């Protein structure tokens, strides 16, 4: 006899699920599998989900509390101005709210990484795709995205033709002049297979630079220098962008190599592009400790956060 709340679920094949439930078939399949479990197992899973939710709420509340500390707010206001500084902190909270792994990072590492992005006038809002706060264990780090690299080059006002990266296809041959560095592409494309990527820019003083890498060269570089290249989740699945958005990451790598080798950037920007540390003034990094943070009562924190958001919206011209 089935226990109370345990359902008898007819087993369908994946094809049958797709026919019955359309685009929602995977969700329905997981739902059926859950309710087919013994009631004790359902209760255990529900409790784990509740515990994870409460931990997530606590972690996010801790980060919000740290972000609202006067010393932290002061650093962003000094860097971006009063209105933009507070608005930038709001965008940090949005980024953290949408990333459970990031919520496990220390609040101080999140803010330091965000300050590096702010010092470059790059947004950490995931929608903008300029810069990302990326968790590595319990520490957050800053990764400048492709669009962020392009924005950095535009901000220099150095280029007549801004740095660009384009595909090289199977059948095409890349020829490089060893004296000038000029690259020409000969041959005829035989398929849509991308075999490499070529970067190019032209400065206003007439200087031209090229950089070509095959897929194999790019991947070898990533395996050597990217900390998250072979990152796996608890199930053993490869989850890094190198395995989920390979072409995007290859394009970005060539652009980064091009501008880091020959771009017109200050040492500070160069260090951020290459992912090194100690890239903004020591005073900016001298943030308060994130240990022993006291989280205010939920209604107090919600009211304070609402007040801050309302103030920012008003200053941006919304009533």
C-alpha cells in the first residue's frame, strides 16, 4: 500500500513527455519523479531545499548589510560621485542576487572586485556583459567580458579602427609578413567550420596591429592560464564558459591578447585585463572587515533598502 501523499506515476519515455507537455516536459518529468518517491524522501528533499533557501537569504542579507556600511559606500561615492556610486552598489546587489555561487563568496572580495570594475567605468550588471563578478571558492574575482574590452579601447580615443576579432574558416589560409606583422587571408572557405581567430586594429597615428591564433592555440592558452577552465559541478559536469560558450571565449581571448600586447592602456588597466592583483590604490582596497557582520532585523533592512532604491530612482528622474 502506498504511503500517504505518495503518488502512482505512469512512466513515460522522453518522447512521450515531449508529446504530452511540449516545452515544459522536463519540468513535468522531474515533478512526477519527485512525487513518486516515498514520503520520507520527499520530506528530506523539501527540508534540504528549505535549508538552502534560508542559507541563501542569510548570505545575501550579509552582503547587502556589508554594501550598506558607510565605509564601503564612501569608496564608491568617492570614485563615481554620490548618485552614480550608490546606483553602482545597487547593480552589485542585483548581480549577486542572480548568482547563488557568488552569494557564498566573502562580501569584501565581492566589493573589491566590483571596485576594480567601477574604476574602469565598466558595469557588473550581467545584462550589460561588460564585466562579471566570478566566484572562485569563497572569493570573488573580476573577469572583463568581450564588450568590456571593446568599451575600454573606445574610451582611450586612440584608435581609428577599434580592435576587432573575426573568424577564419576551413579552407582559408593565414599568411603573415614576418617584418611588418601584416596578416593576409588567402584561399576559399570550404565550410562553416571556424579554425581560428584574427584580431586587428588601426591607431590614429597609422599604426596597425594583427594577432592570429588557431583554436588549438587558444585552448592550450586557456588550459594554462584560466583558473576555471576545467571547473566541474558536484555532478562532475564541466560548467565553465569555455565549455558552454566556446566560440565566445576564443574570440575574447584573441581580443585580450591583441590589446594587452599592443593596446594603448595604462598599467592599471593592463593589469585588470590580464587578471593580476593590486591594481587600484591601496586606500580603495582598505575596506572594512567582513567578519562578525550583524544583520539587521528583516523589516529594518527591507525598509532601509527600499529607501535607498527610492532615493536613487528619484535622482535618476523617476517619480
